[in-house]
């Protein structure tokens, strides 16, 4: 695993970090190596060829230096149709972005015809290449790695990504050939998770935002399996886009890779600042859409409801108002989430969507002075005192904003257990009426305090 360090990770977009791309044919252990380098189980690892389809990004640290690692799908250079051609295009983009390439081979199988074809691609890239004979977890396999000399690249490094053998030596070698990261500018990244049920156009929206084929887009539901991070800059605002697998209702989730994909999507919501809930504007709002919105609300994130494929419906003021009323009437538990009409395919209102995200990011960083919070509290309690059905009177004495991202308010009462959920909602609405907080969930905490 990547070792712990007190060195501070640069907070700017990924172009300031050197980039390492991991390539190779299917099922040679690329994702296992990726997880080993970034120090966590970020890529889905299954003994199924083709599990990784998109480019998956993660940041790694070794001896105080940071670099970005890209995991790629299994490469089949001569593929002419299907996912293999899409994966090949993704690998080519990763190689173009990289400062160094890790070419992973299977030490248990020896050189194959596909390996030789990949070598030709690597030579044309003119990038530094480190040849890795993976799965060399015993002496016999380490000795067998000499077979890879015939590929004509520098001598292979025998490693075992699964057991961590040879990984430290690999990391040392990377530091020798990678450029040093540009100094941190101190800008914080705004993390946007693109979420929604399968086949509503999430990956197409990612590609529209970035203006290039960042993730594989296909008409088949379930194309995206991992949560895929892409750092970029929008009008001087560093951002990270997190593409996710479509979230299905719990009862509809299958086993294996799909189970992991839903788990990754839930994790993506947890680590984002703002979730963009993508809906198919040509279809009715589904129960799954409500489930996803519920996950975002429960995690106290910002949220934008993006009505995608708006180019497929008639765009009039009446149509927009009718659609908004229909959607917002179903999403009553997130009335603070704005609705944006977009089309990933036609590029409609993509900049408006990002402008809205920037505004919500600033809102989530808003800090209200304690005096103003208590002024709003006094007005709310005076206008509508809390009821006391148990006979014991609830007294809210004091409130303060404890945190930002999400905006978190702590209320001190004589007995926090007397707070009814309806009065909690009333206090939240009072804060929103006074201070706004459009586009983000806010968190209310109630604590008992004697005296």
C-alpha cells in the first residue's frame, strides 16, 4: 500500500501532477496494481476480463511526492466493434495524457500476440515505459519473467500487485522518471458527482462538460461500473467530476460487479460536494430517481436536478413550468434543489449548469455570524413557539453555525429529545428564509444543555 506521509497533497486540478497510465491486455492485474498504488480499493477488481471499462483516476504518494495514476480497461488493439473498440480509444487517451506508462503483463502466461501488438502502440507513444511482469509471487515465476525481454523493451520488473512484492522498487523507479508536480496554488476543488438511475445520460453529460470522450457512452444500460474521477478547471474554478454507475433500487441490485457499482455510486455521493441528479426529461420521474435524491439529501450534499434530453421535448415556457411542477411535487423533501434544463447530446445549457454548481459551492461555504443565527432563532421561536405535548416545555436557548460544507447549525436546548421533526423542519425553513442556502442541504444538530 502507499505509505502514510505528512506531505500535503496539492489541491489543484490534476494537470499540476505528473500522470502515470497503467495499460495491458484484459485480466493481467491492472486494477489491483492501481489500488495498490493509490492506497485504497478504488477500482472494482473481479476475475472477469473487461471489468474496468473507463479510465479511472486516483492520486498516489511516495516519499513525499504526489502523482496521478490512471487505470484503463483491457486493451485489444485490433478490436473492430463493441466495447473493446471503446476501451481502446480510452486507453489511447490515457497514454496521451501520461508522463509515464506502466505496461502490465501476466508472468504466469508469458508474452502473447496481444502483448506484442501493445508494444507497437507504446513505441509510437514515445513515452517512458516500465514493463511489469505481474503475478510473479514466487521464485519460479520471477525467473520466468525473463521471457518478456523478447518484447524489445527495457528489462521487465517482476512484481506481485496482489501481495505488494516489488511495488516499492516500482515506486522508486517512477520517482526517477516523473517530473516534479507544480507547486500547490491553494485552490480548493469543487467535487461534482453525476448520479441517477441507469441510462439517463450521465456519461454523455460528463463528455459534454469536458468537451471530449472522457467516459464510454453506450445505449446499453450499465456501461459505467466504477466511480470515475476527472479533474478539470471551469472559468478558474478547479473541479472534479465523478461519473457513477446508475443506482438501482435495493431490491433490483444483482450480485458481483453490479453490487460493487451501486456501492461505488453511494460512496461517490458521500465524497462529493454537489450531486447532479440526472433525469431523462422524455420519461416520467421514477421511484429510483426519488431514492437517489434521498441518498443525496441524507448525506447533506448540494444537489442540482438536471432534466437531460430536453432537446427531445418541445421547449416552451409552459412546457418548462409544467415539467418543473411535476418534478418538484415529487421531490418535496428537497425543495431547495434547483432544476436545470439541459441536453448533453445537443450541448444545451451546460455552462449554465456549471455556473449553478459554482454558486452552490459558494453557498455551502457561507458562514453566518452567531449573532445573526440567534436573531433568526428568536424571530422563529417568537412567531411559532414549540409545542409541548409531553407536558414539559421545550426551550431552545442558543444556536451557532459550527461548520461549512455542509452548513451545520447546532441548537442548544433544555432537552433535545423534545424536538419534534416538524419543528426541526420549521427551524430549517426559517434559516433558509433568512439566509438562503439555495441548492444545498443544511444540517441541524440539537443538544441538551442544563442551566
